[in-house]
């Protein structure tokens, strides 16, 4: 496994889908951003996350296959919804 750069991200723990996209180069930078966001959003918790490892595949694993899903209008099961 190759050595990857360390980074931190800020995540809004109160939202199921967070927009955490910025990689902070230091913990201090991420904590500062979490404090800024918390001040702008009272009652919401912002968590600092540290990337500890990462994995990527160079090619698809043959044991995993793509599933084909049909939309409801493609199925004729007699149910109108």
C-alpha cells in the first residue's frame, strides 16, 4: 500500500448527508473550521474526522457483478403504483 497524505475533514453530524468535501492539511485547520461552522449553526454538531487509511482498486473484482434494476414503468405486475 502506498503512503498517502494525511488529512482531516469537518462533518456535520446532524445531517444524514453532509457536504464534507474539503481536505484540511492540518488538524488545527479542521478544528478551526468546525468552530466557525458551529458558531454559524447553533445547535448543530460539527465533527473533525481524520483519514487513517484508504483503499482503491485498479480493476473490478470479477466476483462482484453489476445488478440491473428495472424502473416501475418497466415492470408489469398489475399493481398501479
